[in-house]
């Protein structure tokens, strides 16, 4: 039996940009979306952020890529249709979809509003949907998702700078809250000043923490202190600075997605301190266990957040005027943007203007 083409799998025609192989090169792609079900929200995509994981995935650097792949899980737009059982949004509302679009809804994680940790979670792209077809992301003209996985964007919140909050924002907000680091009196280190790191500074500051940015780049000091409002800056390659700061941090959020030493970071922690990993290097890190034993320190990971917490994060960001620092690009610039992202040449998140530039790229 011949395999159904992506264009014919579902009844609603869609258009986006896809990677076809491990070169990661993106180009125009016709596919289809499912019809609007009774619990579904359909929306016109207006903006989509470019996450570092998009770069990993289009090149199959994590080893589970499905091609053709339409990336994008920082998706915002305007509702065009809702199913008969949808209650929280209506046509015309501004909404977003982050990293996941479904889960089992029967396990302990789902019962505790932690759909992100469900063993059967279905990713927004590069996953297999409950319909048996590949999921396609937000580098596209339209999106459809179950109401549970749709976030309401508060009135007045700029859509372009809200998009990265749906992945980068919740990725840092969730561990700040869960591990008790985002609160007055706590001294928090933020490792890496990129897409995740700059938002970690903004959220931690709004939550009342004292913040030190930890970076290998002395050139980012002025940016961290003057623009983002961090309290101090530590150059991680400077042994004198590291020594002076030993044992002074309650917790550290490590956002770096490249292989790097973690032992010096553990040395910065107070007794009972916590090092939380949210970046995802594609090679194992070296961890001598004595670095944890001495001082009863914790090293943990955290991945995005459940839908309830994601809505909480967006509402908190709107209340405290937290926005991602972005560079808005056109759809046809996306391959160049990926090259720049690989070099760290963005301040701090690329966002594709889907609504105004995608249609012009149709062959």
C-alpha cells in the first residue's frame, strides 16, 4: 500500500517550511492539518520563535528526527475556529502553543498537571500524533491543537516577544518555582546569557531573587548588569573570581547547551545548594560524585512545564512586563538564522514573522 503524502493525510491544506534530511536545510513544504475536532482550537500562526532544539532536531543531533520536519514550538497566533466543547478561547482570541500537543491524561504526571513528564507526551513537532501521523510545528501558516494545550495570551502582550516564552520562558520559570530558587533572599546564578539565560534573569528578578550571571564572555558584563538588571557578573574562566564566589549561591540555573565543566559550578553552591540543568548538551557531562557529596548538593534537570504552569508563567510575564529580547526575521531568512544561532550570534531569540512573510515564499 502506498504511503499517503503529508499533503493528503488530513483534510485541511497547510503550508510551511521543512527540513528534509540531516543537512537541516529548510525549504517550502505543502502538508495538511486535521479538521477541527470538538475539543480543538485552530489558529492562524502569526509568529514562531526559533529554539535551539529546532537546530538540534533539523540536523538529527539527538538521533530521533523524523523527516520531512516542520519545526517550531514557540507558536502564537489568532484563533480562527473552535470545536463545540471548547470553553476557554473563542474566535479572534490570541493564543499560543508550546512544546507539546497531547499526552495520555491517565498517568500520575498528567493528573498532577505535569503533562510534560507524561511517558506518552506528544511533541508539537517531530512526534507521532494520536492519529498516527507525524506532528508538524509552527514554521507554518496554521496550527490546530486540543484546548488543553493552548495557552491564552493576555490582552496587550506583544505577540512577537511572547512567542519564546512558550518554550524558553517556561523552561526557566518552572525550576525557579519548583526548586524554591525564585524568591526574596535567595542568591541565584544563571549560567549562559542566551535565549534561556536572559529570560531566567528577568523571571528570577521579578520573583525577588538576587542574580549573578555566570558567563565565559567578559564582553557580556555590561549587557547583564545594565540592560537585564542582574546584580553581579562572574567570568567562569577567571579562577580568582570563581574562588571568591565559592559557597555563596543557593542555586544555579544552567542554560548552556554545549558541553562544559559543571564541577566549578557545584563549587559555587552553598551546602544544600542546587544546580539545575535546563540546557541539553548532546554529549555527556563529567560529574565526579564527590562534588555532590561534599556539601550535600543536588544536581537536577527540568524540562519545560505543564499546561497549568505554562499559563501561570504567561500571566506572570504579562503582569511584570517580561518579554523576550528578540530579532524578528522573515521566513526566507530562516536558514541564515540557523547558521547564526549555531554560532551564538543572536540577541537573544530569533522570531519568524510568519503572518507577514510566509505566504510570499510559496512556490
